[in-house]
C-alpha cells in the first residue's frame, strides 16, 4: 500500500511540473492497485475461491489505457492467465500503435517466457522483447554514522 501511495505522490509532483509546462494534462496519469484475478474471464473455481471481483476492478475494466507499466510481476504459473487477461482488458484497441504494456522482469525468470507466449498466442498481441542493462544499488549508512 505504501508503494502505491509513494507512486501517487511522485506522479502528482511530476504531473504538476509537466502541466505547468504544457507537456501533460492533469488527468492523464492514473496509479491504481489491481488484483489480476479480478479481470480473469471465466475464472476457475480455484481462482474464485481465492479472489473475488471488486468494485474497483469492475470500474477499472471499463477504462482503457494507452500505457501499462508492470515490474517484476510474474512469479507463479497461476498468474500468467490473469495477468494476460488484465493487460488485454485494460489496453484500448482504438489505436493499437499507441497502446503498449511495458513489462520489466528478469528475462531468465521462467514464467516470463510463458507470459510472453500467452500474450502472443492466447491474446494475439505483438510482443517485442528488448534487453536493458540495469545496475542494482544498495545504500545504507555505515555503522559509525550518527544520523540525526
């Protein structure tokens, strides 16, 4: 929950700067927490036992988005179908050249390959895989630091 609130705060600050410069409309940016199982079409009994549709998911499903950003979002094979359904439902089809999902994940994580296959074959989506170089930083105070 804290991450969602931090994202909302950061995007509000960034949007305010961009709105004043004319680069962004004030209502173009939305941060929402979602449960992918709420978007599952024809969910199985197993899924229904553990996840129920929410009003937020129902309202969100009515919206169409130009961009979806997801990071480190697939850990189990049971998440592949719900995530692909969510992406397919939330991306608008009015102008497919401008509507994209950016999914950031370690490429060697086994289930990302299954998600790519499901998006391509199950949802008939064009999937481009790009490799980016990333650096990981761990920052902390040394034991001798006295921080006030």
